[in-house]
């Protein structure tokens, strides 16, 4: 029974990685088509989140997303 549970956990982890990879691999063109706008690149995730949060509060954006876009985190905004 432990082997089945372990295999099931590994299967779920693999499925989660595939879904996350598919979302993370979305092209900028598809992101732009769905209402997202690239704003600016940041060296650290912390700075990206700070600016994204400020944009939500100060400029009435509905959502922000910090995505790794080597060599920096790109801040994406959606109104």
C-alpha cells in the first residue's frame, strides 16, 4: 500500500510540474493577447513584488505577476 501512495504522490508532483511549466512557458504574445502588459525587469523577486503591489494600489491595476525571464524577473500587469 505504501508503494501505491508513493507512486501516486510522484504522479501528482509530475503533473503539477507539467502544468506549471505550461503556464510559465506561455509566450509574451499570448500574455499580451490576454490583457497582460510587460512593465519592467527586476534583479530580485522581492523588488518585483514590491513594485507590483504598489501598482495595484496606486494605479488601479487588477493583477500583477512576476515571471522569471532570464536574467531578471519581469513584472507583468493587467488592468
